[in-house]
C-alpha cells in the first residue's frame, strides 16, 4: 500500500514538472472527437489556419492621435491543397492505412476511443481532389483573405476605400496561383463580389528578388538546405518515442509499427483536412495526442529556424539583408510625403517572405538557439511557426501623419499589435527611429546587397 502511494506521488510529481516545463504528458487514450479545446489545431506549424492564431480583437485605428496616411501590407498566401508529391503519397497509401487501422481496432489492438473510431469508419480522402489541383487555394483560403480585407477596411476606411483605383492601390504577388488567388480574395473583400476583376496586378518579373529573393541567391541556397539539426531531432529520443506512441495507439505493435512515411501521411491529412474545414473534425487527427503534436511542431520549428530563421549565426547578415528590396520599398513609402503616392501597397508572398522579413526586423528571436537537444527547455519559445507563419500570416505597416511632429508608424502582425524591438508595446514606432535603425536599406544597391553576408 505504501509503495502504491509512493508511486502515485512520484507520477504526480513528474507530471507537475513536465507541465511546468510546458511539455504535455502523452495520453494513449486521448479522444480527439470529444476534446472541446483541441489545442493542437493551433500547433500545425506552417499548416495552421489563419483563423486559429490571428488577432480576434478589432484592430484599433485610434492607437495614434495622428492621421492615417499610408497602408503597407505583405502576406503569406491562404489555406491551400497539398503539393503534388504529398498528394501522390496520400493517393498511394491512404486506403491501406485506413483499412489496417480499422482492422487493428476490430482485433482490439488500438487505444482509440469509440467516438474517434466512429468517424474513422466513414472516412475517405476527398475524391474530388486531383493532382491537377495541387497547391490550389481552397474555399477556406479565399474566405480568410476576403474577411481579413473587410476587417482592415473597417479599421482604415480612408486608406482602403471600397472603390478601386490604380492611383490608390498597388497589388503585386508572386507567380503562383495560390498567392494570386489570395490577393484576388483580398480585393473582393475590399471592392465587393468579383471586385478583383477591376484590379491591375503588377507584372511579376523573373527573377523576382522583391518577393522571392530566397529563390535567387546561391549563397542562401547552400546554407538553408542544411537540414542537419532537424534531421538529428527526428533521429533523437523525443521524435522516436512519438513515432512509437502513434503506432501503438493505432494498433501497430512490434515489427508492424508504422513507418516514418506512414505517420507523415496521417499527420499531413489531419492538418490539411482540419484547416480546410475549421469547425469540423478530421478523423485522422485521432492518431495523435496533444503531446505528439508538441513534438511534431518542434520539428517543424527547427526546420524553419534553420531554413529561414536565426539558426545559422555565421550567416546572420545574409538573412537580414535578403529582403533588401522589400525593406527599401517600405521605408521609401513611409518617408515620402508626395500627395500623388498610392495610399495602399499590397503584396502576396510565401512562408519565407514573412519569416525572413521577421528576421530583418529582429522579431521572434530566442535567447538560446533551438537545437535537437532542448525541446523541453524551448516550450515557451518565441520562434513558433504556428503563430508567425500560419496560412495568411501578414505584416501591416500603417503610417500616421503627425504634421510637424515625428510621424507614428503602426506595426500589426496578423491583426495583433507588433512590438518592434526598441518601439512601444502597442505597435507604434517613431518614423525617425525606423529610419535610423533600418536606414541602410534606403539608398542601398539591393542588387549587390541582398545576397551578401557582409
């Protein structure tokens, strides 16, 4: 009896330590269908829905007493379908995995709850999705941008009028259908149904060092393709334990355990189906506990940290300079008082766009590097792709004209006030501070600067 009490105390103590460290205990009997909170839907890394992690309080346009004068916007595209290689993998394996999971349940080998298995029985991957639709914007992605535009317009009606004019608006995207579709949806939000048909979109150059400089710099390609650290985490104890836990929950024991690819497919289906239909339930998410998703999210954060973030200290200058053209455009736009300037500049980009601009601005940097070894210690890390590079993530910069005084510049990140280091917590910076801190971009020769580590 004494030993039993000691064991209970020990388990509670371990659980408390893990909770305080921010790492959840794995629950093999976790029931996704019956969880009213589902915290993991906000932990899907770059596949996280915009609606999950955006600001849900109205943007406050009165944060400055000065007059709103200019609106600069850059975003990642909205919710899309999977890539061609991901779809091919799903088409080749999903029916086998589905069949085997149901067979394991009937044989009593799983720890799936009745509610989850009921959903899994009736599941099949959407037969309307074909390879030709790869990476296309979804209805959810369109709605994200349309509603986003309406909220920004409600906050800044003088900057974002409901009537389109090329003298007021500049629209520019990359060459992909998902970025163009996202910004068309944004235009519909501003100008009404099919309003995007009025819009003159700027020509997309090739190469495009403005919105895709990360694809046209050989030095960066050499650095960012180094996956040593995220791969080491996959080979490490936390990730391997997660693989074993998922296999066991779905009834694949011993030599029958699921492969890395199998679990990647289940993870992919779970995340994408859940963000396509935010208020419904993806049955494949039943495979994973909250603790499993903490591990999966950390792997993705490591991947992006070393690809587009702060992972390569020796190349810090390269990462800060790579978006020279965009920074020059922003600062020139802010500095100009020319009454003939367009009032709103709207750009559609990708994950790298929002993450590498964040590095340039000094955002989301942790005191300690993310590594394969410090998963538990980084539970409260700033570098969380789920938050700062979800679908539809956007950076908004609003210039307030303060007359003879130093102008106020408001920074918003996905509809939340963004504190630039050295500025106020309400998102306001002084124009003079920004010009001093980032002034090197104003008169830079970006053709020479953007791909240089000095």
